[in-house]
C-alpha cells in the first residue's frame, strides 16, 4: 500500500513542480477519476487486509484448540492407563 501512496505523492509533487494546471473540465474530470480510483483502491486493500488478518487469527485459534484437544486426549489416555493398572 505504501507504493501506491508514494506514487500518488510523486504524481502530485511532479505535477505541481511542473506547474500543471487542471483548468479545463476534462483535466478536472481526469483528476477526479484518479482520486476516486485511489480512494477505491485504498478501501479495497484495507478490506482485503482485514479479511486476511481475521482469517489468520481464526487459524491461530483453531491451532490452539487442536493443541488443547490433543493434550486432553493424552491426559485422558493416561488416566485410562493408570485406571487399568489400579484395577488389575
């Protein structure tokens, strides 16, 4: 995302240093399109990043739950083994 922001900043810096004017209707419309696309892209990137991060969190929770289940299974098997030894 930093690359997109840097390219937009560079666009404006070069444009203003070269005294670019957006005086005609077509130029303003083009600038408006560019701004709209940038905002849409930033929003889309943010949404995808949140989805990815949420999925990562859920996978970490599932992994922790699986480890707890495995340790409980081992504990129960140990109890069963100990019980069989006491009964015999």
